[in-house]
C-alpha cells in the first residue's frame, strides 16, 4: 500500500508441514489458478519479495498453479534471485488453449469431426437434445445441487473423489455464484436429453476467454460420451 490505495496483494498463508513451514497461496489445492495480484507493477512485486525475505517465519515458499504465460513468473523468479532466495521452476500441467479469433476455419473443422457428430446424432435420434447456457445467479443456483450430485457420482470410486463430497466446497460455489451475479463472468452450461441433464459445466467467460473449469457428466452414459457432446457445444 502507498498509504492511499492498495497497489498489490499476495494472498499467502504459512502451513506447518513435516518438511517445515511452507508458504502457499491461500487457494492452493482448491483453485486451478493462483497468482499475486499486482498486474504489471514490478515495484509492487519487488516489495512483496523483499517482505517475504525479511519475514523469518517460513522455510519453503511454494507458489503452485501459476499460469506460466499470464502471471509474473519470470519477474518473480528474477526478483527472488536478486533477493538471495533460491528458485526452482517446473511445469505441473499442460493446459491446452483453443484460439478461435482468426482461426474460425479450424474451429469449424473441429465441430464437423465425424467422431463428435456421431455422438450428437445418437442422442438426437433417441430423444430431445438441448443445450442451455446460464450467466445469472437466479438461473444457476437452482441447478447446482444436480451438478454437485452428478460430479460426485462421476468421481465415485476414484483415487481422487469429487471435491463436492465436502459440503464446504458446495457452499463456496453457491456463494461465488451469488457474489458474481451481474458481472457476466460465470457461465453455467448444460446438455439435456429428454429434459434430464446428461453433462454440465461450471466455468467462466471473461475478456474474450472461456475458461473450461469444472465439468461433469452422467457416468451411466459414459459409453455414449455425453462429456464430448458438452465440449462440442462449448
């Protein structure tokens, strides 16, 4: 802070582990993406790094789930080394991006793929297939219980069960939806077959980017790939 306004925020927490005191993002383990909120302000980033260096109550700084291209990874790495802090950077996950602006022909070719069209025709022949998109809390919130239940069933028996088994996470999604009402940033989509949701997706639509975030589908229809039908729609 400059005494008048907040220039940057580093949402961090210290956790005591077997390996020592680890500093992590507050959303680590629950958010797909984490970041320092500083924009392109290198001075603010330098101040954050200096404050962390001078704060003596931690052993390891572990900043996970940073977007390599959209976050100040390179700047943080350089500033940390300048401050005498050792840095190790490694990739965790490959997150594919589909660019549509300027690549409309390629996008259309994907939509015409026979493997996708075949799955869509299956549901069209056996009943009424509908695609629904919702951006407002009054439309989304009533559908969340079905979404949570489907996601739980989809991941039942896996090594990593659905996060919605914990009702705290369900409450978080409800509150997030309510608080973001009116922003136009939340996009909830559903594929319905004969009036029943066979695949759903909770994601975000912001600044020309659609973020694929939390999908689900009816596992009883897995052989018919309702998830791919959802991807085709999105």
